[in-house]
């Protein structure tokens, strides 16, 4: 079963766009990598989600400006950045 968490997605939408930095209007963009649970007709785990504004989200998912390797590296970088922001800004509860 793929991990789903509406509270996590709501917190991610509060962060600025991971790509351009614009605040307000971020969407919770799911990873498109198979290792994060992405499949035909399936979204990846909510744990593999990062904030992107609408234009950046569309460009990232459908644009041709990035290679597969660049898209994969950005995904990993943005996931790490997102998790750091959520924890350091105490937007999610971290169990110790």
C-alpha cells in the first residue's frame, strides 16, 4: 500500500516553490520515480513529495528542457530540501 498523508501534503503546499522560490500557490508535486512508488496510473508515496508552483510543476512533468538524469537529480534534491524545511520549521511532528 502506498503511503498517503493529507496533513503532510497540506504542510508541503505551505512551502515556497522548490524550483523558483515563489511563495504562495505551491502544489504538492509527487516524484515520478519508480523507486518512490510511481507506476502507471499511480502516484508515488506522499513521503516523496515536494512543493512546486503551477508553471514549475507543469514544466517539470511535461517540459523537454531537462534530461532524465537532470529530472531525477532535481527530484532527489527537492525531496531532501522539502524534508529539511518541514522538520526545521516544525511543520510536521518528528517522533523521537
